């Protein structure tokens, strides 16, 4: 049987990070929640957990994200692995949004919801959905939203096949997701993002900077990230193009990260393809795309109107 190698993170960095993390506070929070009961509020019977997800440890946590330890420790660790400042890095996503007034936004692989909350704060009128494969991460995300008084729909689901109708979102985001999925899965998620978007809608993918990861092989061994080497060897830019996105471009974000934007093209009557993001019609309040799983969720977002 293969002997599990301890990562540099576990051996050296975690003990240092612990000096800065208020472990007592995390412990108190962890104890205050009935995780099994609360996670059942979100868990959906029809969600199949993929093998690439359940078979791996992430960040040295046995069982990956399917437990409360991951949900409790995630934010405390993430602040130290998103230099120079986690909020600045996430703010790059908000700053890159070109859709003027998105009515429906979905954050894929939302985890504890740090980006999802920023999206809702920026667009309080929008219906915002945070989708994740881990009901435990959704419990943590929902507590954060409650504390901030933000109304967000948290949805247990697989970003490869969300179950939402096509053309139902104006904006799709995924932050820090693709380094945790095999490249073939990331590409399926991009196809699903394309399907979910209305024509003229925008997708934004924030993650590690692939060109730098290629040059910093040693960094890949730092954390227990089973797919980060393959992610670094790929190109989100190219994957988005293959998924038929237009106006695709990738920018560095504080050198360590990258942000890729793409637009679902609009085909006009004369057969020309346009790839600019269009201004939105006023928010349509009559329908909702997420009722957390009941049948009949088939109301697409109304079409864009030209500004
Ligand atoms: C590194 S965390 C990122 C969380 C959050 N987006 C952020 O920016 O902090 C990756 C998250 O993606 C989720 N995830 C991984 N594969 C997924 C999939 N196929 N569908 C939905 N969520 C997935 C994990 O459960 C985890 O919460």
C-alpha cells in the first residue's frame, strides 16, 4: 500500500499558520453547529459525488470537502494562501464584471461563499446562487450570509451539470475552483457555464496563474492539491475558446493569480456574431430561478435588450 507523503504545508507551514489563527474561536464555532443536521438542510439526494472529488484529500484534510473540518478551517487558511490580500484578489472579479446590472448570478464551487457574498453586496437586487458539492461548505456559507443579512440561495450541486435551465444567468463566476478539478472536468464546467448564460452574458474564472505555476513546479508540492499540476499545465483561455466563448482574455491578478473573462456570443439576424456584453433590461422580479430543488424551475431569464 502506498504510504501517504506529508506535504510541506502539513509539516512546516500549518504549524506557523496556527500561530496566527484563532483556533479557540474556530473550535467554539465548530462546536456550536450541529453539522449533520444543518448539512441535511442542503444535501440533495439527486447529487452524485464524482470520484475525482471524494477520492482525494485537499489541503491535507482527510475526506476533502465532505466534512465539517474543511468548512471550519477553509477561510482561516485561505487568507494566507491568496497573497497579497484575499479581498483584493477577490475584488478583481467584481472589478471585471461588464454586465451592467445582472439579474441572476451563479457562483460555481462557491465553498464558504466569500466571493458569493461580494457579488450579492455589489448587486443587491440580483438573485445570487452559490453552488457547491459540499453541503458542509454551504452550511458555513449560509452562516456568513445570515451574519451579513444577505439573501443568497445556497445550492448543493455539481458544477458540471447544475440542473438549471439554459440561458438562465447573466453572470457565471468560479473562484479558486479549477485548480481543484481535473482539466477535463474544468472544461465540462465551462461548457455548462456557457449553457447557463444568456447570450451576451459573461463568465469570470479566477484561479492560480497558470504560466507561473508551470515555472514553479516546487510550489505544486507545497499544499495537498491533487490536480494543481495538471491545472498549471493547461490554459483556461484555450478551454474557454473551446467552449465557444468569445472575447476571451486572461489577466494576471497580483502575479500569483489570473482572471479569465469570456462572453457568450450573440448571433444577430444577419448571421454576424457579436461578443460584447450588453446592458441589461430592468430587473425582472416576477420569477425565481432557484427554489432549492423543487420541480418546475424552468423560468429563463428575460432576454437582454440593447442599451
Ligand atoms: C478551493 S475551494 C474554492 C471555494 C470558493 N469558490 C472560494 O473562492 O473560496 C473549491 C470548492 O469547489 C467545490 N467543488 C469542487 N468540485 C466541484 C464541482 N464539480 N461542483 C461544485 N463544486 C465543486 C469544493 O467543494 C470547494 O468548496
